[in-house]
């Protein structure tokens, strides 16, 4: 086990050289994205500051490559792919190890913000720098950055292998997007540590209007909502998004290991932060399964469990003053009719009748046209895959010139012709 940094001279050197190390990591990105003089945005654009022209066009491989999305949930992880033709392919649902479940449970009940700006004390900030230096050292040795990195990487590695097997033809997952529960909020640093260890580029680490992707926005995208169609034209995309109605979204996730809820006001998937969120591991469906295994189960115990689920959801909605206008469900247990009945009871007299229509359906229609219940399980991973596809294909924080647009049009014509043969 590595010695604490303050007792190890080499680690002290790493600590004091950390700013230069970070600058070395960032400088290639800065030098490769130096802007050209921007052209004014279109008159009907909601943007005030113009975007620079992209330095280069995306390659054919970048345009055609599938977007890979991973979603970490409380007791499991999922993977999905967004193909270039617009279809989604659910890949894998993998249960986490006991260590994974314990880690996610600890994060769910720990501090919501784990970045330096939110550390209140000077000592806390110094300890963060110590831990950061240790992470850098561990990564330089080819080790997981932290013990937590190793636990998360174990599950993500399995999802990665399953995805590569499904893609076939020797395709490797070189870049991806990973989402995490809104109450946990894995940081870009934590996700990048996992991806660096596995040799994957973290597409969310690249600057854009949305720096972090959490489950609510990811699931919203996975259900095909809040997404502009013209994502290769930033001005057109922003114009589309500015016309979307503002939704006050309630996202409920239900699985064997937890019940979670989040409320977010948004127009597009790239908007804002979650206003309220909770995770209750004790209210996962597994609690009821354990009760049902009791030989002396009292009839009222199951009723008490569902009453607790109803009350927790209702308390969340009552804590938010504007009325909820949109409801989405995710999780491997979300299709349970008893859960839907509990949600109906929780939202009675609090939301409009049209808002709970999803509770009368098997799930949202999916582009791949398969089992609709798959959406409850894979919606979050599909949304992450959508983000991956858009960030991979680009452009990100720049506007393509006519030569890039013409190259895209030629490629699209070639692809259309190939499909018609």
C-alpha cells in the first residue's frame, strides 16, 4: 500500500509539481483548438457570442462511428450504442459486485459535491491536493487512480467487453460517455480516472455547454426528448432548443437496490442542474423480496413497504413548488405494476392527469422497435450513447465551414446509395 503523501518525499515533489503536470495535460487541447476569428451568429440565433470556425472537419470514421453509452446505477450497470442510422442497440445489463453496491451506497449518502470548489475548509482543500497527487502518481504507474476507481472500472470493463463483442468486426470502444445517478454525481475527474485506466476517452470531459451528464438528463435523451435534430449545426440546434417548452421533470428510478427520484426544470437535455434528488437504498424492490422470504410475514408489512415508497415520492414532489409537467421512469423494476400504482397514489392531486399517462403504458416507443420495457432498463444508457454520438461526430463549440458541410453531404449520399443496393 502506498505511504501517505506527507510522509513520502517523492509524493511531495509530485504535489508541488501538480500545476505543471495539469498544464501539460491541458496544453495540447488548448493548442489544438485555438479559434479562428468568429463570424457573427445568424440573426435569428439565441446566441449572443459567436462561435469560432472549426479548425478541421471530422473524419469519416468519426462521423460513422457509433456512440457508446454506459450508465452506472445503484446495483448494476448498462450499456447501449447509438448507431449512425439513428437506431439504438441495447447491449448489456450487468449486476455490480458487493463492493460496487457498497461504494454506490456510500456515495449516495455522502457529500453531494466532491470537487475542490465545494470543500469548505483549507485543510480539506489541502487534503484534496494530497489525494490528487496520489491519483496522478498511481495513474503514472498504470494503477487505478484510487480504490474506488478500481471498483468502478471492474464493472465498466465488463460493459466495455460486452459492447465490443456486440459491435463485432474487431471494433474497440475508444471513446464513450458515462452517466451516474443525480444524487451521486460522479465528477469528470472520477469518470476520467476510470476511463483512463481502461483506455477510453471521456467525451464529456471536452468543453461544451453541458460539462456533466447525470441520469435524469441522460434518461430524458434516451426517451428521445429535449434533443435538437440538427446537432451538426450548433446555431440551428440552439434555435430549435430555444423553442422547446419548459418542462418540470420528475425522474423516478426503481430497482432491487434502491428507489431514487430527481426533479429538474429544463427545455433541452443540456439545461441546468437538478433541483431536488434522493436515493433510498432501503426502498429498493429487494427489500420487499426479502420480506416475502420471511416465514412469518405479516399481511400489513407489504402494505407498509408500498406506503413508504408512495410517501417518499410524494414528499419529493411536495418539496418542489412548480407543478410537475413531465414524468419518466427508469430502472429494472420500474415496470412492476405495484410500483406504478404507488406512483399514481403519490402524485394524486399534485400533477395533471396527462402527466401520469406513462403509468398506463408498458413504456415509451423505442427506435429499435423491440420490447418496450427495455426502455425502462436501457433509457439512461441510450441517452449517454446519444451524447457520445453527438460529441464524437461534432462539432463541439465551433461552427463547421462549407467544406465540412459538403463532405458530410457527400458521405450521406454514399451511405444512402449503399443502403439502397
